[in-house]
C-alpha cells in the first residue's frame, strides 16, 4: 500500500482522469489507491455510498491526493450504468484510463433489474455498456487505455453460442463463460479502435484473497478460505491492472491478455473470429433492446 510518508512523490499520472469500477475493496481499491498516489484524478465506482465515501477518505489520507471523486452505480443494471455515464460526462470532458473491474460469481440463479442473469449482466454487460457509453470520451482523450479484468477461469468455458441471458445455467460454468466473454470483447474492441489511440487489454489478477464470492453463503465462505490459503494479496493481484494503466512501455499495446505483468496467450477459443463476431452482435442486440445508443461500438 502506498502511503504519504514524505518520500519523493511519483506524479506520473498527474493530469490524467481515471475511473475504477468495483473500487471500494480488493484489487479495485488498491488500483484506485495507486493511481491516486501517482497524482491521477480518480473516480471511484461502487454500489454502496457509505463504502465509497469511506474509501475516498482513506485514499485521500494515505496519498494526500484531493482529486478524488465517486459515483454510486450498480454495474449489473443498464439504467444505473447509463446514469453513471451521464453523471461522469457532466463532470468531466476527459477520460484517460477506464478499469472495468467490478464482477462477481453467482452460484444461485439471480437476475438484474432488466431481467438478465446476474453473471452476464454484471461481468459482461457492465463492461460493454459502460465502455460503449464512455468510448467517445476515451477517444477524445487519446492516448487512453481500457483495462478489462478477466480470469484464467475463461479456459474452463465451453461457450460456443450465446445463451438465453435470462436462463443460461448457473455457477462456476456461467462465471467461466462470462470471463471468456471479457476477453472476446477486449479483442474485438481493440480491433475496431486500432487507429483511435485507445488501447484495450485484458488481464488475470490471479486467485486473490478478497471478499470475492462472499455473496454465495457457505460455498462463498469456502471460496474465500481457499483464496486466503492459496491466493495472492490484493496488492499483488492489482499489480497487473496498475501496470496496464500506467506503464509507458505498454501505451501502444492493445488487444492482449496479461498475467503477472506479462503478455501471455489466452485460450484458443478467445481467438475464434466467428465466436467473437457473434458475441459482439449478441451484445449489441441486447443493449439496443434496452435502449442503448450503440453507435460508438458499431464504427
């Protein structure tokens, strides 16, 4: 954790505006903290206002950075994401780094406000909606970066078509499918933005000892025990996110998958052009039905 301890400050991100979703705990909080320590204006996004205000105050205390802001939003809800984007654009005319981090596993079937299965709503569509709504701002701010937090769980996906997003199944398999979708989304978005100055990369933070899975009762507690025994700390898990958001050597790198700050190959299925195209159209169709202006994602 970076503290305001009198050492020479690293202000390499001064003047840059960054948004981090899922910013009140775990790797999201550490990423927001480190970006703030580097002098960035950081917008924290989370569902709980009390946690957001406490997190903002804590980051301010630790870094001395007062260029901090928060917006409350539920990333599984289309209407909430649209409100988030509108609020952000009313306050800022630049966005240099977007970290799509908010995500969860749902072992019991649950649905979003719009009736989408929660894993798909939060883990995939939350990224798709927010990125699409802020893409023009990211382009206007270029060079800018989008970091999508995925998982090596994508290697266990058997996704070959796109499900009824109201009833696609449940548990670890659906989670793996959405993590595959994160990477397919990353690669396609990078392709259509290859000459815009916006880079898009995905990463696997590792098995991180956080509150991930806590929403799943006893099984969730078992997930947390496993991650504490075999996982890495939130500080270690956030390193790749921070690297992709700040490192000068990757400012032109796009459409790649990173683990432990290194570019690696993702699963073979993530390079399937047909699957990638089908996901894109599937996502556009669902989003258009909900009333999203998808033109920035169709160019």
